[in-house]
């Protein structure tokens, strides 16, 4: 069945019929990394016992961004990508709650007993060990487990998932991505290939003049880009409005080399950010403009370099 996307806990009664039968998890889920996937596996196992709805709950904007009143910068996922990741993971219902003044004032008891137990009809609740909820922030995993036990509801807080003996987190992945662009480690923590997506647009044709035509991606401004440089990976191209898969490589991908940066060797005047792919396939000849694309970055090859001239650049490529 197709996942239902709901905003602000409204309309839940149209989807939920069996009281206390839903399996629920709550969090920000930026990147849907291996730690998030571990939470979701608990939800799936719980749903098999309860036979109810599998529900993922997230917030927009991130509560930290709301309270600090400043832009936290781009994320690993847009809200749309987050929803698609949940859909691919066999979620039945995703709730994206607007985190505003009214919702920020909800205390932990009300959030648990009204929003989760009454509205979501939760019979099983899964959260990470560092999860906090409620205006007083008194809602933590200990409070959750204690209160759920009193109310006859199952609750779980799975062990953290580590990489290199350190807990995997969205902030750790974002920092590694922008600092070094180490895609091997980034993808190992994500548990799926890092994806940039958008529409292919016409560039200035300089790659074609060099003998290496590129597909230029019109990236979404809220997508976090890796450190400038050259990367190896795979490209998926589809007819709009189709979108690339999130959690696995599509079967019809083609190998490619990506350049992400400002092309200092050939830039004239003010440098412009470009995300472009040279697809390593001899039969790519037709214009791809206007088509949907997914750039899956798998390995960093080198940092961005300013060469002496375009001949040196061509030789390097």
C-alpha cells in the first residue's frame, strides 16, 4: 500500500481504526542513517505483533532551529526525501508536524498521552536514547518507558549504532561530508548511497568543448553539498516528475565522475557553484535537459584544483 503523508496530526482518525495497535517512532531522521534504520527495524518487528499501522513522526523545522531562531544551514535530506525514504522502508503513515509556538508549548505528558496514545493509537513506541520531548524537556526515554509501562503500552530505546567506535549521528555525517568529503565513511554511516538530486539544466558547454560533456544539476538549495572536489559514483536519469530512489541504487544507473565546486581553472568573472556529471557511457548523446536526475556519490577522487590552463585540466581528466 502507498504511504500516507499527513501534516500536524490532522486526519489520523481516517487512517487508524484499531486502538493501541500502531507502532510509532519519533525523531528528526535527517539522512535516515543506520541509527534511524535500527529504530525503524524495531517498529517493523512491533507491527508484526500488533498488526497495526507503522508510523514515522518528524518535525519541520527541526526543534533546535525553532528555539535558536537561526538557520541551521542545509540538511542531508529535504522533507520530500525524508518522506520518500520512509515510504521505501515500508512506512504506512508519516506525520510531518509543524514545529511552531503552539506545538512547542505542549508538555511531555500531553505529547505522550494525547498525541501518541490517543491520536496515533500507539501500542508500541520506539525512540533513540537521546530523544527529548515536551515543553519542559522532562520527556526522555526513562519517563517514556515508565509511563508506558503504567499505561500498558510497549516502548523501546534501542542501543546506539556505532561507526569507528563512535555513535552515528546526522551532525557527525554532515560535518564529515563538508569537511573532507569522505564518501566511503559517509555512505558507511548512512547505510545507503549519498544522493544529490534535481533537474538537469543547460550549462555553458565548456565541458563539451574540452571533450568531456557534462550533465549539470540544478540542485535544491536546502541540500547539503560535500566538500568541493571530484567524485566517482553513479547517475540515474528519469522522465520528470519521476524521482530517484533514496535507500538503494536504481538498477538503471550509469557510472560517472562528478565535479562539485566553482571550476577555478575555467571560471571567468564571479565564480559560480556547479554540480556536474560526466557520464561514462558512450551512448549518452541526446540532450538530457529537463529530465530528473539522481547523482549518487560513492568515492572522493581529489579536491578541487586550479590548473595552469585548460590543456592541463583536460590532461588531468
